[in-house]
C-alpha cells in the first residue's frame, strides 16, 4: 500500500462515515498542508506534509477520530479510534492503524486533549514495532484572528506557532523551531482548512 492510497483511504473512510451518520452526528474535518525548510542550509526544501483529521460525534460522549497522513512520496499512514472524556474538558483518544513502512506497518497512538474557548492543548504519542515512534504536541491561545503558542512534532521542529485566520474555514501559519532529530533549525509554512457539519 503506498502513501497516496493511505490518504485516499482516509478520505473515503471519512466520507463513508459522514454519509452513514448524516443528520444524526456532527462531523469535523480538518485538512492541513505544510512545507518545511532547513534554515541552517540556505532555506533548502525538506518536505511537504498533508494531514487529514476527522472527528465524528457518535453520541454525547464518544467521538470516532481518524488521522490520515502523507509526507512527500515516502510515508503514508491512517489511524482510527475512539475519543472519550476523562473529566472536565480533558479527553483521551486511543487509535490503531497501519503505515506504508514495510518493516513496521502497525501503529498505535494515544493522545490527551484539553479544549476550552480560546485555548487548545494536545499531546500525542505514536508507537510502532522496532522502536519507531512519533510525537506531536501543541498549546495554542486564540486572540481574535491570531493563534499564538508552541507546537512540536518529531522530524519537523519544536518551536513557536503563529497562525492567522484568513476566513471562517482557512488559517495560514508559520512554525519556526528546532529539529532535534537532525540538529537543525527549520521553519514550516502551512494552511489548515476546517469544516464542521451535521
């Protein structure tokens, strides 16, 4: 299975679930695209990442969450699992999935998220066999049309996040920081489109 098939499978799964639950459940789909550049080496292009998130409300407490990802033409994966409340606005999501890596296609992930008006906090850890792992975190405050905070993910960078809402559904962002895996300063530029419907 290649990375394009993984992303297409994720989109198809989201659409099937949308049709199956139309009129009964709320669905949110977020599509993020970002290109990352090496600031230590004349702004050399590193990669482009396309990530699809989907949250489908199954009932008052449980969401089904889907993540599909592709990076350039090298990596693709899809994760699916339930999100449940722990207490207050803190939620836990557990997911399983597959990746295009032939040596370790199995993926498991867990995340904690805390969402209140004007603030989002998310920490995600992903595991695969043979010591393959991935992390991502973000802590973002919203001030009118601006999103400001910190964000990090393995193989991209850890640093400051500046986002600006272009309209109700589209946000542009700049994410400069440091990539500890490859010991380099990087910057990511991206767009995030988010759509919610019933």
